[in-house]
C-alpha cells in the first residue's frame, strides 16, 4: 500500500520516486501548501475508495501518516 501511495504522489507532483520515502514530510520536503495537500488527500481518498475525517486529514504530515490512515480505513 505504501509504495502505491508513493507512486501516486510521485506521479501527481512530478517528483521522482527516489526522493519520496515513508518519512517524507509532505509540506516541508515536497513544498505542498495547504490547498495542494487537501487536493492530494482527496486524490488518495478517491484512488483508495476511503473517507478520512477532517481530523485525520489534518494529522497527515508524512507519507507514512497517509499510509496509516488509508490502511486503517481500507480494512
């Protein structure tokens, strides 16, 4: 699951996969602003057919965070 998320982030942001790892901070390392982050979360929800609460979405700071919440709801 985590690799699929990394691949999606890489594709969406045009960042090579080799620069994205579980601890990559979405805003600090990938320079996402709040709107970009919300759009990415919406894309992840759509792609993985899950719904994150606003609190969960707000808690996503790293690739690993995204993976955790998506796996939690996909189960």
